[in-house]
C-alpha cells in the first residue's frame, strides 16, 4: 500500500508539474499570438501599441488584460498639397481569454467606452473625436494556416460626436445598433493581390440615430431621427473580385424643422437590397462587374406630397424601384485601390465597358409601372444590342400630368398617340411594349427605324 501511495503521489506531482508547464507554455503562446496580430497590423503600414499584457487564470484557462491599447491607420493624400488621412483608436483596456487546450483561439472583450479620432484633411474639417459605447462586445480570433478566423457579437454598439459647422452651427450626432453578430476570415497577404483580403457575414437586429442641428443664419436648425430594422449582409474579397450583398428592412427618417412648421415629416422605405461585384485588380482583358439596387414600399409624409403634388393629381404610391445591371469591362484601375482609381479618374473614366446586360429596370410609382431589360455590346463606337420596355398605366399617368398642370392637354394627346402608335399592346391589357434594337449604326423601335444609333466614345 505504501508503495502504491508513493507511486500515485508521484504521478500526481508529475501531472501537476506537466500541467503547470503546459499552462505557462499556453500563456507564452497567447502573448505571442496577440503580438503576432499586432505585428500583422503594423506590416500593413499601421501603428499598434499597448502598455502591457497581464495574464492570469491558472490552472484551466487564461484571462489577460491588455492595458491602454492604441491603433492608428494612415492613408496617403489623394491629391498634391494635402495631408494624409489618419484614423486613431484607443481604449482603456481590452481583456483577452483562452483555454489551455486552445491557446491560439483568443476572445477579446472590449470596455463600455472607446475613442476614435478621424483626421480627414480633404474633407476640410478639423480632427473629429468620436466616443463609442458598447455592451457585451466580444471578438474571438483563431489563427489557422496564416489566416485569421473571427467571430464577434454585441448586445449594443453606439456612439456620439459633435461637429461645429460654419453654416449649420453645432451638429450633434448619436446612434445605437443592437444585437450584432458577425463572422469571417482575414487572409494573409498573397502575391498578385491588392486591397483587403477579407470575407465576412453580419446581422443586426435594428438601429436608430438622432442628428440635432443648432442652425444659424445660413441654415435652419432642427432634428433628424433615423431608425432601421433588421440588416443582413456579406462581403468577400478573398478571390479575384469583391462581392457584397446587403438587405435592410423598415428604414425610416423623421425630419422636424422650425422652418417647416415644426411638424415631423416622415419618409420610409420598406426594404432596401444592394448587390455589387467588382474586380480586385486592373487588367487589360475584360472582367465581370455587377450592380443591383432595389427599393420597395417607399412612403412620404403628406406634407411633402403636398409640396410635390399640390393638386393631388398622382396616386401617392411608390411601390418599387429597381436597377440591376451586369457586364464585362476593362478596368485600367481597380476600384479596390482608391488612390490609383482616383488618379486614373483625372484623365477620364478608367472603365471601358465591353458588354452590358440590363437584367431589370423597374419603376413602379405614381400610377405608372415601367419594366425593361436588354443586352448590348460596343462595335467600334456604335452600340449593338436589343432590349424591351413594357409600360402599364401610361394613359392614367398622362391624365395626371395634365391635371397637375405640368403638360397641356393637346401636348399630352400628341404624346399618347405617338406612344400608342409605336408600341405593341395585347387585348385586355393596358400594357404597351417596345422592342428596341441597335444594329448597323441604326436604332429600331418595334422594327421601325427611328434614326442613327448614338456614337459612344471609348
């Protein structure tokens, strides 16, 4: 028994020593990981500093505090004679935690207050300090094969700043965002790539903001309140192109100014959807691009409608606005490189469109609904392609124009006769359709030549 007890005691002591060694090894790895991420940030031309790292939590995990972290990002000036843009961030502390078995996975917990300084000389304003607030803000990072995987969440995030404007006086801005979730990957720099190498998805439950304008001799004072519902989206720039998708529900704005009678003026959008696709690098060959925006259920305050349409001639509905285009173009400068793109813009648009596809254009508002689509390309300076346009409610829209006094009755009649003579319609439907075609330097509408196709310089 004595020998067995001594053996057991020895095993326990050895295990304790081994575990202690493992804990201190993990502590060293966490410090190395924090410094590695800071160094990665520095290698991108930025600054990162902190006063020290204090780690405890023995024996099962690690809990450390990074004291007084500070980061500064600089961006070269966009034009001669300007100073560089500078973005500075600081916090009183950040806590970092991990487990003994996974020291390369670190969870950062942020304090309730942080500070940001925006120094944007080209905006013509003095450096702007911004105070950030948050509850439950955490970010977890894991280094894997040179990349960094991350997740983040917060119960609330908000902020506030004040700006003195010569025209509008003091402008105070405050905002709050709730129930935030995000995840993604930041990739290491790879040969042949430019711009950030990042992929992420995010979701927000709702947001609100208040902008208070003191006003002055040149501009009246007032308040603008913004609110929004759920926001979801994703972005990916890890490959040869950058793609982005975002949707937002129930965006609303309420404007209240003494000069407008101090009555709240409300504007709302039921749904906003945006999709983009752009190449990450310039090339001599054509590359794909895409852009889509969709707005649904737009509402405007009666007072604004009364100013726009005092005769109440139009149906006060804006149901849907859509533009959805894609194509191929030669990018002599990539949009992902703002400096090169801005410089190229000085001598013309650095995008040479080769083919263009109009997947959808829709205007459903004021009693008129127009939908179109088409596809075309450039042959020399002359466009080649075909498209269709369908219009519903045209007769009623013309009557509204006449009722509003924007067009004389005789002119409206001539326009309506021309549209109906060129257009095609089906029995039992008020929709009028037009088939457009550009070929051999000529433009055709429903097979009828109407003139030369416009030259498009390239």
